[in-house]
């Protein structure tokens, strides 16, 4: 779980180093919460996906694709993408269970 929240911890570290005030938001529950969105909820994860993907792509472009670094960047990509993939899978499953069967009686 802590590996999946690493982008959030990294963002907090950057805020602390740059002496910016970190915000703490209490997550509303049930009907008072807003729905999750890709760019709203997972914007930090998307930033790190671009960062890790760019580093992986540039390592191949510049010829520095050592296997250990490739594995590290690939694992970082997978761990960072995991919450987004899990969220999309959950949304898809909820849509499937709430839609009525088409054409069936």
C-alpha cells in the first residue's frame, strides 16, 4: 500500500523542501463525496507516470538501457499505474452490475 501512495509522499516531500504549505483534505464519504475523476483524483499519479515513462524512453533513446534501470522504471510505472487501473476496473464492474441485461428476458 505504501508503494502505491509513493507519488503522494513524493509530492509532500517536494512541498516541504520548497517550503510550501501542504494541504490536508478530509475525504468526504457516502453521498457528500464527489465522484473520482482521472485528472482530478489521479493527477499526481499521472505526473509520475509521465516522469517514469519519459525516463524509460530516454534511457533507450540515449543508449543507457541497463537491465536493472529498465526493471526499476518498469516497476515504478506499474506501481504508479496500479491505483488508476484498479479504479477503472471498479468503475467498469459497477457499470456492468447496474446496467439491465440487454435483449434478455
